[in-house]
């Protein structure tokens, strides 16, 4: 019998907590520890911190990264959306000869924004013989991997459009606040200017799709606008009067020599009537894919990260992306 | 500069002809020859046989398999749906140290129906250091690969349903005849009994999905019924009066200990009003994917086979399936 996959969870926020609960269901995985610097979590039982039903797990949350020295097979990393701030965390995981799956949106396809950091992570991973990937529902799946997979069915591609509409009313309060629900339009713009309101990952998806399909995108621009509530909206957590901001409306465009090749639109607001994901490939033939209701942001990200563990363990050493990995459900009874 | 991918087309029927026309658009590919035993084709220019616009190509169609001795990097194989009849053809390709992508439906996932043949092909491929795969739109993509890719977005899977509705009126005459359009119900059943009417590949898709998702399917049954025209249908090629057969209605079920885990339904008939592909994953969360209008059988199969060439060349030696390969569009200007 082969040994189990020894896993460490790095970051036990709401997503990290859900990640360990799902990992706990996989017979092939043994969670050997978790890292979180929050004093309210450090030293406590991981199962308890994660809100699991079968506590205690007998696994303490560690406040320091010394735990990485245990040399886990995989570190599941979920601490931040921005790559520069977590690069040292990732490098420490690699130096411990652990593969990494991270929810860091900017790691999903870092080659354009951070070419040096991407090269460094790739070189370090190769030098330690391990692989890392940033993934999740978006970036990592619905606006890029699924686009690339669908593209196998067409003979020619001229352009790509992706529309993702998320009803933030079905999400956590932090997500509802993060999209600006309840603000005035002026407040929204201030927060956007301060970098406090933004879904990270659209330019990463545009770049991944352009490179995968050879669409030659040489410029990517992104706009963030408020989505104004047309009528009063009430969620479990807050109320948005008509005329106030219901959420965020982001559009990223990838152009080649000034011609639009890739258009990606994300609407994430409370009260969205028709949530769903739509991918349109224009070419020969045209091909459209829809996910009515959409892929639930948190649930799908947690699924995708845990489901990616076997693929990243099997991948060649280096920095990988969702585009490289054959993504699939990770059966709970699968052998290690 | 790297050398081009040297390709041989094995079988120049309607699908083979379209395959070489698409391969011709790829700068990374050099078509070095084609094999077809039809005396009406052998000796003629491949471009002419394939109905290309830019004839002559200066590439003759060869009547014999001696051409395989040229040791192409890839043989694109399109001669039959049934594996036993083409096994020797495939083995000859492998012995020439060529990778193979085949449209043979039964090769897409041969492990249940032909375990010995599958093992032999896998062993031979490994001994020659090459890889082979059977793929196409169905089996190979819309009822299996896309199901597995979508499954990356869910945390638990209980069962899978796939419905594919194809309007045969938009397809070639041989396809319209193959689905029985215009027959009486009695004639249809006779032809089914004679093995003349059947779309091959549903059990292969059921098996691929069951194994990929660990759904434990221990029995697969398949039913083939006529789809009766409710009203007169007229296509470019034929007329079907109301009450006659419009096409085929096939259902494959995969059960585990008697419980249905996978249901796949294929309706392929002239006059289908709502063609499209629908995948439903039941689990946590449920996830539904639709391709309104559907993936065009011929166009998508041709795309998928040619688009799979880079992936099979990069794959480890042995018998591979769509489940193993990261499927994606093959850009025409891609480097070899």
C-alpha cells in the first residue's frame, strides 16, 4: 500500500477552513498540520478552527512556518490574492520540497505582470523537483481552463467572449462587502481607487487564453465600474436601496494590434437575476457553452483546489497553470 | 528551428479528407503521405482526393502500408469505428514508431470491451516509445472529457446525466442513412439487429466517466430505439414522412450494484428542433453545462483529432485516452 499524500494547509481563513474540511474527506490525504499567524487560531485544533463536525482532529494550527520542515507532499496555500506579498511563503514551501496548490489569483498566470517572479518560482520549483500552481474557479477554471478545453472542438478561433454573472447575495458577507454592496457610487469609486474593491484574476485569464490559443494579445486593459441596484435588494447580511451600489462590474479586454481578441466580463452583485457563466468562441464553427446558475465561487474554488492535488503531484517540476493540468474530480476513495 | 511534425493520414474517406485539409493549415505539420486502399483514390494526389482548393499538393495517396516505414511522427487514423478490425493497422503504425490519433470510437476507451487488445496496444506502444489515442466529439469529448473537466468544479459527485441531441439534417447523407432516416420502424429494428444502425461510443464514454470519477459502474447496458418523425421532414438529401423513422435514439446506462450512476442519451435524427449538449452533475454542488445548438459531429471530430496531435506527441508512451490529455485548440501558426 502506498503512503498517503501528506498535506499542510497554509492559511486557515474561510476558504482555508473549507479546503481542509474537503481534504479531510479524501482517503488518500493525511493532513499533517496547518499554518495561520492569527493569534485567535494558532495553537487550537485545526478541526475546531475549520468548523468541522468531527472535532477534535488532533492537529494543531501552527503560528510559524517551521511546520514546513516536515516536508509535506503538498501545501495548500490560501493567504492572499496578490503574488508579491506571498512569494516568500511560496518559496519556503518549495524549499521544503513540497508541491503547492494556491488560491492566489495572481499566481494563476503570472507571466505578464510578474515575469521575473514567475521565472524565479519556476526555477526554484525545478531546483527542488516540485511543482506549483495557482488555481480556483476564476482565474483557473471557468474563464480560462474551460475556454481552452472547449477550444479543442473548433477548427479556427478568431475571438473569445466570456461573461460571468455571480449573485453575491448567495455568498459570504465579506464577499458582499468586497464587491461594494451598499456603497454610494462615489464611495465605490474611492475604494476602487484605493485598490480595495477589485476581483483579481481577469487579466490573468485573458493572458492564459491568449497564449493557449495563440491570439497574440499584446495589450490587456481592465475597467471596474459599479453595478447600481435598480430596486431594493435585501440579503441575509445587508440591504442595498435602489440607486446604491449592488456590486462590481469588471471588464477586461485583450487586444492584438488594437483589435479586440478576448473580452471577459464579470458581474458580481447582490440581486443578480440570471447568474451564469457563458463562453463564446467565434471561429469555425462558433461554439457557445453556458453554465446556467453559474459555478458557485467559493464552493467551486474549494473543489478545484483540492481536485487539483493529484494533477500537481503528477506534473513535471516547475511553475504550472490550469492550462497544463488535466483537471478532474478527485474521488474520495481514490488510492494515494 | 525544430523540424516539422511529419504526418501520415491513414484512411481518406469524408472524415479523413477533412482531417488532411485541416492539418494542411497547421504550419507545424508536414503531411508526408496518405494511405487508402480504395482503387479510386490510390495513386491520385491527396489534395485532389481531399477536395482541397490548393491542389495539387504533390503528395500521392498510397494503396499500401509501406508508407508507414517512413516513420512519421504521427499517423492520423480514420478507417473504422470498430477496434478489432483496425488493431493490425494500429499495431503497424506503432511498430513504425509513430504516435497515433484515431477516430476509431472503440479505441476511445477500450478497457472494458477489449481488455486484452487494450493491454496489447498499450504494451506495444510502450515498447516502441510512442503513444496512441482514440478520440473525437463523441466518444472523446462532449460526453466524457467535458464531463470530467466540469467535474473539477464539484466537491462530491453522486451521478451524471448527459443528453446529446443532434439534428442529422445538417449532416452528410451517409450519416442520415446511418441513423436510419426514412426507414419504417420495422426496417429500423432489422438493421439494428444486423448491427447496421448504431452510433458507437456510448459505453466507452460511460466507462471513461465512471473510472475517472470512481463511480463504480459494474454494468453498462445500451438500448437503441427509432426516433419517429412527428411531422414530414425534408433534408437536402431525403424526405421522411411523418410516422417513418427520423433517426436513432440511444441510451446507455451505467449502474453500480443496480443503482444508476451514469445516464447518457443520444438523439440523432433529422428535424431535431433543439439540438444541443447538456451535462448534469448531481452532487455538491449540482452543476449543469449546456452547449446550445450542440457541437457539430463532423466539424468537431475533425477539430478534436487534429487539435489532439500536440498532446499525444507530448504524452508518455502507451495507450492514452482523452481523459489523460490536456485538450486545447492547436494554433495554426504554432511552432513544431
